[in-house]
C-alpha cells in the first residue's frame, strides 16, 4: 500500500484572526500530535498555500496512483481526528475514492476538489 500524504496549508487564516501562528499551522501541529498516537502509514507535509483561502483550514490527501482530494472548512482544534480517520479510509481505498456513505460528514461537506492520478507520459523531448 502506497504511503498517503496529507498536505496541510500552513498559511490558512481564519476570518478576522490575525494571530500567529496561523490556524493552518496550528492544524498541522495538532495533526502531528494526533498522528504520534497511531501507527498509520500517513505522512504529514505543511505547504505554503493550497489557494483555498475562502475555506480555511484546508488539507489534501494524495498518494501515488490515486485520486487527490482537497478538503476545507476544518477547525484546527477539533478536526485532527476526523482528518486522520478520512486519511485512513483514503489509504485503504485502492484508487483513493472513498465511498460517499463512508466519509465523515466533514469530508462530505468540505470537499473542494478531486484530481485524477497523474499519468506517466513521455516528455515532449522524447516524442
């Protein structure tokens, strides 16, 4: 099974909240803390921006050969368990497609985008 990466937007800022660290960075820290308690093959990676500023906090699930999902509207205080549960479902799905009925409500409501797996193709110089 390929390792799942959760990308966490560390620049996400909640409306009218100018405090530092930002809500996205706090979410990453909370996820790191929660992940220490599990044995999942999940990797966390903070990223500068996922360009979903109107729906903070934002994360993406990705793995080689699987669809990538982008989700938003997470609370940095209450979301880590939901995000990790969703990532476990994503990891278990052969193609990354989590059946709608199995998704936690936050993933049903917070879905922003679904991107197809990247296809390996010859570079333009090889054609």
